[in-house]
C-alpha cells in the first residue's frame, strides 16, 4: 500500500471534493474565518434531516453525497464540530485542514534511492518472456504467469479498471492506448499548502495528468498496452480509468476517496485498485481512550462513511482490491500507533484495540487485501500480513531480497512500471532535456518512438505495487467470464470474481521456521513476522500468490454466475 506512499509516513491535509452536486469551496478560494468540515449522518437519517441538524449546529452544506450520508460543510463557528457531534442525527464532523508541507522521498517505496541504501549495481534482469522491450525486467509478470495468460485472455476493452490514486499520466505511450477519457475524473483539487503551487488556475488538475507519479506506476502494472514499446501490464487490453482521489503529494482524505468510490459504483466500473489508507489516522477507532471525544467522533464518521462507500460500490458491481500496507505489522494484532494524527496536533501513542479499530480501506467490507512478495517468493520485510485481513499475495518487490547472492539490494528486485517524466525531473533522476541523469541508469528507463514520443519507467516497491497485480488478474477474470448486462453493460459479480481469484491462486505454505526474521537483510526485531495458518490459507500468502494463467484457464465453478 502506498501511503503517502507508505503506511507510516506523515501526511497532510484533507481536501475539497467533487461530489454529487459538484465542486465545493474552490481550492484557491481567498482566506476567510470559515472552516470546512466533512459531516456524516447516523444510519437511517434522511438527508434533509441531517442538513437541518447541520444548519442548527451553525454550518452550511456546500456539497453532499446522499448515497453514503456524507456532507461537506463550511462554518465560521469555533464550536461547530462539538455542536454537530452532539446532534443525535449526526455521527461527527472532521475538519479539513493542512499542515503545510510536502513530502520528499518515500522511505519504503523508494528505499533504493535513500541515503546509504545502495550496495552495488542494479543486478541482472529476471528471466522472463520478452513481449515488449522492457518486459524481461518484469519478474512479477512471470511469477503470476501473466505472460502465458494473455495468450488466452489479454483483457476486454469493455472491462474498466479504476485507478483510485494520485492521477494517471495518459501521455505515456503505454498508458495512452488503454486510457478511458470519458469515464476518468479528478475528485481531489490541489491544496497549495500541501501540494505546492497549482498547475492550473482552478487548482483542479486536468484528467490524464499525474503530479505524484504513484497512480501512473499502478496503472502501468495493471494495464500497460502490449504494443511492442516500453513494457506491458497484467491485463494489457483493458480500459484504465483515472479516479484521482489522492493529493499530488500522495495523501488520501475522506471526501475524495468516498466520492470516487460512489462514482465508480454509479458508472459501472468493474475493478477499483486502492493502494493507500485514509488520513489522518493510521487506524480509525470508535472510542480509543487515548483520543479526545472530538477525535473519537471524527474517526467514527470516517469509519461509517468508508464502510458505506465500499458497500455501495460492491453492491453496484465493483470488485475492490486494496494494498495491505507497508507497516510490517500483523493487522490482527496491531502495535501501538505512534504516527497519528498526521496533521494538526502532534502525533501521540495510541494503543490499538483490534476489535474497535480499522485500517481503511484495506480492512473495510468486500476489500481483497494483498500482501507483497519479492522475486524469491518470500514475504517482503515491509509488508503487512495476518490471517484476519489478508486475501492473496502478489509481486510487490523487495529491494533486500536475495541475501547471499549478487541480486541482494538491487533495483531489479523491485517493480518496474510507467512514471511521469516531470516527476522524475522533480526527483532529479531525469534532466531538463529528458535524459537520464548519471547514476540512475539502473533505476530509470526511457523508451522513444521514431516520431520522438517517449515513455519513462522506474522501479518502486510496496504493497502498492502488489495490489495492481491482483487487480489486473481480477480484470482478466471479468474479461474472460463476464457477461453482457442490459443494453450496453458488461461485467461480473464481484463476489464471483473474488471467489475465482482465490480458487485459482497458487497455494504457498508458510516458511519454516514460521517466525521469520530479517536480520540478514539488516532489519531489527520489529520486523519479525509469524506466519499462522496452513497451505490453503495463511497469514503471509492468504489463499496464495495470484495466478493470471490459472485464472483465465480454469473454468468457473458450475454454480458461479456472473
């Protein structure tokens, strides 16, 4: 899972969102005493009743998402959140605010670029079938047999995969052939305090752009075109839909995420990939004694809105796939949270009660949770795990894989995928002329066509990179076994997609000893991980490592109905 692109990196501000009634307060509006809140109604409360309670508390509804009982509200009352929480028809109010800084290098996903990380050259490319020029570097495609699967089912253009992320760079020659312009939307206008200066006057980045890079990397793994150029994705013929719900700086907040999920359900999108957690709490708890009453109410509102949105999307036919997280943690036995809240007040220790706290969206209803493995098949040291929430495993990369061999601590252990040129330039691995900077030849690649059109690619690692492998296989399942629905629709029940994904995953037993330590890889005891369960299902691999070839070759069970 990315999160800001890791599961423990400090985050930023909540964001104004595009909702059912349109944009709320403009992202570049002049400063005022008014503050913005996300308010969530209690179960069964009509929208008009909730709005009346919001007004009575001193708020003005700016926009609304009736499907999940969520409202964006402005108020100049200092006690608005307290008054709203006290209303019996409202769960709580979460203020949208910024901490005023933009993150730099991600400590998990870009570990290979951090100071002192590199031990040697990039290492040899993994063996695999060369389809597009860079595919010999995609060991993940070989591990899940995606190269064999496409000979049977390369994906159906009618199948849509939503990339709920920082955006998608549709100018990349591997993304462009499969990018769905008509369905793509931006739900997360820029916040200057968080994302830096707005690129456009409205602060709403155009569809088809990505100023964070993460979403483009995810999209390439899912569905980069097999076009003899660059590299190819797991499902190279499906349609990619940008659902921008993350800030350029890499943070994800309630309003844009919920509205993106509601839109996905309304629009008939087949699969949605979610490689993030919802800020500002690593774990949202219903009544954590360490939290203030106001913070408890805010978290209850986040839990309720996210669960409603996930259920709504699922019931509308969306298969939901989520990254398990990069916190090297058993989600069934969580540690004390020392990183929340990640904006506003300083973080403080929060003992986490597993019965009343959730890491969202991965622990939400109907989400297929994906852990990360390296080229050796071993659980990546950073990957979350645990029998409570894991569903399947997939290639997510592991820079430190291969201890004792010449591949140890090499870039080739990670996941290569598409990336925006201008983000690489900001990261100073590509110069102003578009050339790769000396020293980055093993981590960044450039491919150009005869007409001068170029694509750029880089390595990342994380459960954020594992989840799109699983989402790509889910898209192949829908492509292979989906049916026409109504006059123009096409799809498959998400329950049946999930069932078939699990049934065809390659079973993988727990390692011996079951308590895995990573001392050779330079990790301390906090990375120790115990693998519980049997061959059929366990805490490291779930039902197994996803298998694209088995998924498209194995018939559905006779009682499985799309």
